[in-house]
C-alpha cells in the first residue's frame, strides 16, 4: 500500500514558515529533523524569541539570546526577555551603572535589522537600576505591543509609537508629566496596564478602551472617548486596599 502524499511539505516556504512560527520555540527548532525539505525553514521562519528562565547559576542565557538573534535569517516578530541582571555593582557603598543605557540590549536589538518586522517587545529587569538605551525607542514606529518593567526610561523622552495598541509599564517610576508625554505619542493605544508610582494618573488617549492600574489614589480621565473599562488592581502588600478617586474631565456622551 502506497504511503499517503505529504501534502504539508508540498506547501510553499512562506506557508511552512508561518506554521513553524506558531509552534513553541523548542518544537519549531525540531522541525529541522523532519526531512530535508524542512531543514532550512526554521532559520528563515518568523522568530518569536522568549527568554525568561534562568540557568543553574541563576543567570539568564544572555549569550544564547544574542547568538540566536544574530544567526537567524528570517524576520524577528517578537522579543520577550525578562529578569535581565543589572550591570551595576557595589563598591564602597556606591552604585556604579551605565548612565547611557544597557549596552547588552543595544547588541540584541541592534545586532541585525529588526526594524521592519518586530511587532512585540517585552523587556524586564531583575532590578530597578538600568536605563533603556535609545536603540529600544528606534523600534517605536513598528511596535504593536510593548511592555517595560523594573527599569528607567531616558530623561525627557520624546518618541512616537504610531502603531502601538497595547502598553505595559510595570514598576517604573514616571512623573505625571512624563506619562502624559508618553501617551501623547500613542494615538492608536487601546490597552494600558501600568504601575508607575504616581499617585495621580492623568489619561488622555483618544483610542483607549481599557486601563488597569496599581498604586494610584486618583485617576483623571481627560480625553478618552472610547474608554470602556478602568480596573484598579491591588497587590498582596496593599492592606487595606487603597481607595481611588476617579474624575472625568471630558465626557463625550454629554
């Protein structure tokens, strides 16, 4: 009895690349062993790269992360790396850091041309000291989803995210003015989740549908005509839960 034809392997490279990109990274890599037809697909398929597990020494595999990014031939769609160790070190009670930003991230997002294809960027540190380098914000024109945690944004940041639909800011201190300036550059933003250490959140985002926030005692909706949900989140350390005042400056229904 003749074997059934392999209809999947007969598909064009672009279709096979999409299939591989939807698999978990480990399974996608294993498709190279299916047959000679699949061998080159993995290296040219859209890459969704996630690194959040630590090795036996408690360190992230940063070398492997850089190696994969620099060797992959296809487009990079998603970068997710959390728990990045700090660059600073202690000496005589002083903290020494990189004032110009983290050069490791420069190497990751600047090691190849990801500007044309990257859609999702999630960067988080294990400590609060590092400043995100300018290379991160050169990706702003193409990002649809961005999340930053336990880091600092550059002072006087002025950047536009024209396509950004979802933004997460976790354990980042931003002044009220800095947050307003950041949101003003996100005209397509639909979802905001934030813990920025500001007692008062002023929201002006014309396309915003949903906001979730921590640790703020006042929420001021200045201009969000499509807002459907505002959710205040309390963590386990906030006992009793905080009370929050919500003020709507402009109500589009009136």
